[in-house]
């Protein structure tokens, strides 16, 4: 997890905000339930869930490799932690 993210979490905590910083891979379906479990363990419930993940391959479509296409497609289409909640 980035130091920047942890610094922001610490600053929010200093103001009394309950914060849980979690690194998760949106393209990895098995990590979705783990993410939900951590949030529920910390807060007891999920009031609002915003699915916000998306990547761009960076290469023109005709030049993108299959591995890069798979990474982009998996990240942009497999995001479904809401189903786990």
C-alpha cells in the first residue's frame, strides 16, 4: 500500500474519522469478498458502495497485446464487489 494512502488515512483519523485503507485488485474476483469482509469487520455494515475501477491499455487497439487486452477487459468488466455485499 502506498505511503501516501496511509498518510491520508492517518490525517483523517486525526480528525476522528473512521478510516480503513485497503489495497484491492478489482480484476481479481476472489479479492472482492475479502474486501467486503474487512469492511464489515471494521464497520459492521456497508452504507454506500461506489464501484470505481477502470484502466486503459495505452496502445492503439490494433497494437495492443493479448495480455494487455485481458488486463484492461478484466479490470473494466469484472468489478462486482457489490454482489458480495
